[in-house]
């Protein structure tokens, strides 16, 4: 159901042709990259955390990992992922399809610096068999992000 809602949202925005309903799983970065035929770093993974019992989403490049020190400096607490069985209740999308589009009211969205180096990225579109191709300006607009954050490591190109 979440996929259909996200697809409908992008149809109304004139970007419905960018939403992909994939035959293969896209639930992990590696699976999504294989299904789309792109590099894993281009997958905009959406991570769900609890900050003071409030849900937030952080989108990061597929090759980035959370740096606990940076996370704590930014959000003033240790990183706490939302338990998998509670993600859909907090966000509106189940694990594997979590994305920043058509989510529950009050969920804050942040974009990690690891995404800035790309022109196009592929976040999920509401299901574990989906993706949407977006430019960074389009991602910023449609995710209703609050701000850029720098909470990841392992992605910096040498």
C-alpha cells in the first residue's frame, strides 16, 4: 500500500515515470543497486532513529556508515535506531521501503553530506521492491528535509 501512495504522490508532482516498481528486492543497498544497475553509493538509504522518543529520518549515500561521535555531536544523544517491528508505526513505511515521502506528520527528515557529491540518487519508494530516481534538488524538495547533517563516515573519496 505504501508504494501506491508514494507513486501517486510523484504522479501528482509530474515525476511518476521516475518511480520504479522493481521485480527484484531493493530492501538493502546492495540489492537496490543490483536491481537498478547502479553503484551502491548512489542508493540514498533512509535510516530511522529515535531522538528523545521522536522519530527522525536521515538519508545518506549507500557507501556511508553512521559515525557515532558525529551523530552524538549533531543530535546530542547516542544513535538509537527504531526497532524494525516499530518502524512502520513511527514512519508510515515498513523496513526495506522506508523513504522520506508521504510519511507520518511530525517525522523530521535530514540529508547527510555524503549525498551532496551526486547529481542523481535512488531512495526507496515505499516498498522493498521500489526506488525513485531524483536529483539532489528534487530530493530536497520532495523530502521536506529540515537541514543537511554530517553524521556519516567511510564515504569520503580520496
